[in-house]
C-alpha cells in the first residue's frame, strides 16, 4: 500500500501529464492477463501513445483544472488512460482493434483536441484514414492538375517537333 506522500507524487505527476495532453481515451478493463496487457501496451506504443492504469479517486483529483476534468469525474471500476500528443486517429484505431479481440476492454470517455467526445465518436474516429493517408491524398489532389498541365505542354511540344520533322523530311521548308 502506498503512503500519502507517494500518492501525492502520483497525483502531481498525472496532473502535469493531463495538462499537456490533447487526446485522451478513458477505458475500463477487467481480468486482463499479463499477455493481453503486454499486447495492449505494445499496440499503444506503436500508435505513438502512452498508457497508464489509474485509481479513480487519484485521477479525479489529478484532473482538477485540466481539459480532462470532465472525462475523469465519477469513474467506477478499473480505469486506464491512453493518451497521445500526435495522431488521435492512430491511437483510436489501435484501441478499437484491441477492443474487438478483448471484449473486457471498454471505452468510458474520450477527448480529442481538448474537446470531449462520446464513445460512438471514438468508433467513428477509428474509421477515419490516418493522418499520413490524409496528407498523401491531399498531396495527390494538389499535384494532379500540375501533372496534367505538364503532360499537355509536353504533348504540344512533341507534336510540334513531329510536324517540323515531317516538314523537313518532305522538304516543305526549303525555298
């Protein structure tokens, strides 16, 4: 059992992390085996996130004055936090994929870009393409007109060269 000073340090550490994060998923879990917990943590790390199991009352105290205060009030049961500063879509995908194969892992609340989202929105977020995919599609859309213009200009020059070459071969330009 932790003493009061250790609990206070834990609350302060969690409070500092909660002040900095923009994307948070609050989850519940029951009866996870060590291997299942290892797989969950590995998936979260691969998505660029962090994972932390918390006591409900300490999480409630640590969240006071942060953006995550609303999501961490009145929690019951076993609670864990998955959070990231980078891509919330990748983390949501990792968590929902894990939840499909481990039904004891459930979502309680979420926060994306500092705003609260409901459990249904977490599923919708997970169905979005990743940030990299969206940037690649945007880049393609931006480049496509330029590629067409270059092809058209190259075609005009090529056609002109063919006409001039044909004219030279047939001595149409000599006087």
